[in-house]
């Protein structure tokens, strides 16, 4: 699930219709402007939501991939910056989840929300990323009723001048 970070911002204006199920095509590219059963939230709204309601923040950005030109013992993954308070769950936005990965994501959401399906939940990764749309859609289908999809992703948060922090991933089961 490699997301090119150099996708032109002009693409962000291009949208596509919501698929009937989860998106299983390329993860980077034009995404819908909506998410049935949830809300799309922009940066200013997210900042206000964090201030007022302390939502659960779920970053589903992908793990970095080691370039083939660098030896495994010499490669150091870049730090993963995210919105403070976020939990990084890479892989939760894949188009098809194995039952084990699906259970892993469900259990993390239950743990993070304290079992409250009405707790505000914000899912994000990068702009023009289907992974965050899929993960938000999955949460809605699990019965979460207050799901926000932050399509602008970490880049939108940083571009607005907001603070970030480095986190380690919560790795899915193998």
C-alpha cells in the first residue's frame, strides 16, 4: 500500500463516486467527496473537534517500504509523523482484510473507544488515499455512529501549521 507523497494537489480537487464496497484498486488517486454513514471533516473542523470532544484519532498510513538499493541492515525507516494523540494502525485501510486483520482492527477500535460506538472517531492517512476511506467505511460498518473521515491527511494538518509527533506503528498480526 505505497502512497506516493508527490501526488499533485490538483488531483485533490478531482473526486470519484463512492464504490458499493471497499476500494481495492490503487490506493493513491482521486477519492470520493463523501462517505455514506459518516462525515468528511476538514482541518479547521478537526482542530475544533479535538479541542471540544477529544475524538479517537486513527492514522492508517502505510508502513514505509525499504528501497531495493539499500541493504536491509543499513536501512533506517523514516520517522512517521502524525497528529498528536493518534494511534497508527497500518494496514487497516487495505481493500481486502484477512479475518485476522479485520479482528485486529475491530479490537483496536473497541479498545480506543472504550466500547462506545458513539465516541467520535477520526480516520486519516494522506490526501487522495483510499486507505483512510476504506478504514473509515469499515468502522461505519462495524456500527460506529460518529465516524469522521479526514481526507486532507497528515499533510493537510501540517500545511495548516499544526503540531505533529512521531509514533511507532501498532503492527497487525502476521
